[in-house]
């Protein structure tokens, strides 16, 4: 799919320090892949279950979004990206584009 969103290396270098380390349980799906999937859902407005499989299982993407939202990850990530000088064309969390 040509419409897939992937974090750039520069963006990942800023975000990666915020990622949980040494989590118990089975091997985790790649965090960079999952965040790219979350951003894809937010940008396109598709349902979680319709997220392309290239990003990983939809339940994993949905559960991580919710877990990280409760922990304040998104705010910390956006602040870190802003401090690093990153500006997107549009920045929106949980919004609808018409």
C-alpha cells in the first residue's frame, strides 16, 4: 500500500526514549510499527479493525493507543518532537477531518 504512514528515522530518535523497556509477557510488536499504525488511524479516520496489517494486529494498535493515552505518552511525545524542532503539516489527536 502506497498510503501507509511510517515514522522517519529523525522522528523515531526523538520518540524512542519514551518507549517502555523490559516489559513482561510475550515478545512485543515493534513499537515504531505500532505508533505508525496509530498515526495512520488518526490521519485517515479508519476504524481500528481496518488498520492495514503492515502495522501489526489491530487489537495491539488499539490497546497500545489506549494504554499510552492513560499514561500521558502522547503529550510527552508531542512536547519532545516540538522541542526537537519537528513541525507537521497538521497536528491533531483524536480529530476528524472532513
